[in-house]
C-alpha cells in the first residue's frame, strides 16, 4: 500500500542548524561546562552554542531537532544516518522497522513477542518508524509505547463480542472507502497505509494489506468524491485511513483542492497519528499548503505522556501556527494509560503544546483487543478524577463508539443526586451536594409582577 506514499518528493529536508535536547526537557547540555535546568523544551544552536526555547523558533526556519535519547538511538542503530537523514520524513518511512530481524536488532524481544511475530499473517503488520522506536524501552515488554506497537500473542485470542469490523463501517459505505453514518458528515478513507501500526487499531482488517483490496487509488478517490458532490447534506469530511499525512504534499493537496470545489463541504478534517510517530513530516512546505484550505481541523492520536517530546511539540506548534485547530483522540488502553495520574499528565501536557484533549475512546471490541480493553467503570473513574481537579480544557469527552454502527455515545459520571420540577440536587468533584433552583415555566398568558412595579411580560 506504499504506492501512494511519496518517497521521492522534491522537498528540502530540515537543515542541521539545531541539535540535541533531553527527552524530558528538564536539562540541556550545550557543552561539557555548560548545564542549565529548564522548564520547557529547548534546542541548542550549534553555531552559537545558545540554548533556545522551542516556542521562540520561527516555523519559517527549517531546523534539525533530535532529543538526546533519540539521538543516542540514532548513533547506535543507524550510525550512517546523518541528522539531515533522520529529520527527513521520507528517510524515516524508508527505514521503518518491519521484520523480526530488524526488530530484534533494536529491542530485546521476549519469547512471547517473538512467537507472536512468527504467528502473524494478513493485515496489520509491524511497522515502526526509527524515531518512534527510539522511544521504546528496549528491555521491558510492559513499557507502554512498546505494548502499543509490538505484537503480543494475546492479539490472536478472540473474546466474546469482538469483531473484525466492530463499528459496522463496511455496512455504512455507499462506495468503497467512504463511510456515511452521520447525517451531515462522512469518513473518507484515503489510504490503507500508516507509518506506525498500533496493535489495537479499529481498522486492523484493512491497514497494511498488500493485496488489491487495500490499494486506495485515484479511481476510488474519484468515486468517493462524486458521492460527496451529489450528496448535498454532507457538510463535513473527515480524511482518515490509514493516515492521510503519509501521502505526498501534491496528492494530499489534490484531494483538498477537489473537496474545496464542492460548495456544500464546509469543514475538512484530517485524522492522523503522524505528528506523534513521524513528527519530521510536519514541515513548512506541508503547513504552508494546508493553510490554503481553511477551515481545516486536525484530530491527532496521542496515547501516553512519553509521546510528548521536543519533536512532537515542535510539530504541533507548527500546525497550530498555521491556524489549524488541534484535538487529541485518545484510546483508553489497559495497563498503558488507564490511570488518573497518567491521563492528567498526558492531557495537561497536550494543552501546553496547543492540543485540546477532545475524545477519550473506550477501546473498540476489535478482534484480539481484549488485552487493551478496560471496563467502562475505569473510564468513568478517570473522567471523575479529572473533572474539577484540572482545567476543563484538559477534560475530554468520554465516548463509546457503539458496536454495530450506532455512533459515538457520551458516557458521564452521575453528578445528579436528585431532582424535581423546582430543584436539582447536584454533587461536585469533592462529593459535596448543592441545590440549584430550577426555573419554573409559566404559561404564556400568565403575567408576573415584581415588587413595587408593573406587570412584566
């Protein structure tokens, strides 16, 4: 499915003007004698030796940014890759880790992980960018990022209620690659390719397949575009896949231009994990192209605080400075992010890099996903542990995408103690009760008076 991925696009990679920073952004080393404690992500200007906050970088500068942990990984496992190579998104795609031999070279696999790799056949192969691999703990099989992208034998076990297409997308597809479930919006699957394959993927039945069924080509795009053109109720189009940002700039712009020519399409959204797993893709050339097609929104897929690095910080800042509103759609994953502490750290971190936590998804019951799925009660516990304990901006909507195609259903903790026509008794985040006087509706023909005044209408 790499036929739509640009590996030869004539776009200059970032220059090597800036170099390494610490992954945790708390300490940067400019020289053996220069150490500073910092509270925000920074880079080192190799020409001057100055420490520069990422927020002060102009997005017009093409800068080379590699955090210390990632840079050490590059030097150890990709010693022939220059900084320019590493920061070229096309180089990252060409050097994705896809085979057992490649994976064992950078990670000490457990026997269970090795067995799972050898058992695999069909869609959802292993695919990990070198950058994202640098964030994986090399020895701990329970490391959160490692569990999300390295195969486990558990994914070959089916549990009750699971299905290959749990959301019934195929049944709501008027043409191949287009899902029309909600009245005014459609999901446009523009590619079956991702730079990194998550093991809990809802579309594991589709992504990464090598046969003709997964090849999203121009003819398929045309059929989807024609459906949108002849369906005037569609005002909102979400580009997804796979990952739309793995397309070359010219192919992505072709799609955006076609959609913008449809009068009734008001909003275009892009769903992508690329800024998280392939932040090198977010270049000035890309953002300058995207901002020509506003209103354009982007839904990102952050799952864990360790994904917030100087590289992803810079990528999100560039998108935000192109006036693209950013929201994060996080999947609740057992043993990975299913705690209030982890989610609070993630969501507060996202706000600092200009990303609004939008959805917290209950993990879909896709085949082999039991190892990742928590109880609904756990999700409610997390929302209740966030609400009132952090900014409302840091609290997402907790939703279940109803199996069988019912759409997203919000799930909320119960803050209503009791109510009648005149009074609602509510509890707050401290479990204290408060009374709210409910306005009593008066018939239209009844006049109310205020003390000392005339009847008021």
